[in-house]
C-alpha cells in the first residue's frame, strides 16, 4: 500500500518516453506512533510521535526479448524521522521485480519466469526497525480465454531474512494461482465489473526452533512456561483472496483476504481476516479515495502478549496489519505533477482489542511526479 507522503525529486524530470515509466514521490507527515507499538497488560511500550520525511521513486520498463515479452521495475522508498530518540526507524527499502512470458505455439497460453527481491536496510542504525531481505522466483504459466479471463499459475521458492532476529529467517517452496475475470462491461467499455481471486501456499522452514506448551493444563498461555525444543520450526502458510471492482466515472472495490498459519511451534498459529473496501471519485482535477480495512486476528493457541511479533507478516516497511480508515486527496497540477494529502487512523478491532491496544494517527502532504 503506497503512502501519500511524497516529495519533489528533481532528477525525475528526465523521464523516458513509453515504454518507460518514471514516478517520484516525497513529502512530510506527522505520525503519532512511528514505532507501531501496542500497549496493554504486561507491556511497557509507549507510542512515540514524530515528524517523518519520505522520499521514493520507481522506474518501470516493458519490451520484447527472445520472442517473448518482459516487464521489470526498480523502486526505492526511504523513511526518515525527525525524533533522534527513535532513529532506528530511519529505513530505506529497495525493491526489484521482473517477469518474462513467451507464447506457447498458437495456444492461448504463455509460459515464463518471474523474480522479486526486496531489501530493507537501516539508515542510521546498522540493523534498523523491522528490516528484512527477501528473494523469490517462480516458473509461470498463464492461460487466457479471450481478453476477459486470465489464469496465472506460479510455482517456485522464497528466501526470507529478518535482520533484527535471525530465528525468523526461513526458506519455503511456494505455489500461487490468480484468476482475473471481466464479468461485465458496457458497450463502449467505459464501465466494467471485474473479479480477481487468488490462492497461495508456502511450506516455511525456519532457522529457529519450535516451542512446546509447558503451561499447566487449562491455564492461560504464558511465554514464561514455554518449553524450548530442538525441532525446527515449520509453518504451513496459506492465503486466499477475492476482490470485486467496478470501474466507471467512480471506482468502487471490495475484497476479502484470509491468511492461515499452521505452525508446529506453540503460540505461532494464526487466522487473519481482512475486509477491504474503497471508493474513488473525481471532480475536475481533484481525486479522492476513501479506504476502509477491517482486520480480525484469531490466535489459535491463545493470545500471548510478548510473542505478538510472530503474527506480523514481514512484507515491507509500508505493511499495515491493523484495521484502518484512510482518506486520500490528490490535485492534478499538470499532466505529470500532482499534490497529494492523506489522513489515516489505525486501531485494533475484535479479538486483539480485548488484550492489546493499538492507536496510530497520521497526516501527510506531498508531491508526486509520474510520466
């Protein structure tokens, strides 16, 4: 999820013509919980409010190679806080992805490869907050039914390193499927209704070992009575999602995502439900988007406060594993430049709210270049 705090990057003015696209963004924001900490029984954490500077950019390119088509992108997003007491939050994330597909004879099918890599590094601290490195590769098969239906299958592997604590490093074979379907469109194709469904699975083998439950039968789970084992921690990580999008003068979308983590380490299993709804409208050169996310986490072994970190998906420094309500407004200044502002709040809702409290508010303003 791209943030709206964006800044002028002068070098972006040297944009390339199609098939190149260049975007640059940056600006400032006020974040009332820059470390994204929870408060509650047994926790001594306290939120820190700080100003934040964000700068970023992306270059993407498409073309032909060896009889097939390819696309690749390179991006950076850097976050710098003004409060030196939490400069561990100064983090830069570098990402790259590439995909190549080649038609299979005269069939409505293509085969190829896809790779992704992300490296989040500390700027002021050797490690930084929530920094990680991940690399993934997949063999791809894409099947088409005309222009309205496309099924993409992928199989490969993932390598993940969590820099603050190596016990969360893992390797995993992975399989994914995504079906994109155009359900309806008007005769002039100015309005449409699209459905996207996805499935994914990873068999994660961690560098760390699993824990067993050493608490007395019937007692509340407590990390003080965890029993260490010499068994490698292994998780079955599965996810499924469905998204319905209407596009016309306004754009409306609603989706549901389910994540299931079945772990042999006590306290690590999780079921996560996310409902996402958004609407975008425009008036003249002004565009507004309202986004609402409802997230409910079910801790299948019971909620264990000091071990909540395990239930966070380490995706990127922009990952928001909380329920939230966000308003984004953009004003076009020219074909390439626009002003953007955002206001957002995050809270724990449902099971989490019984034990832990999470409060975060953010207001941001910036400038975006795109060509």
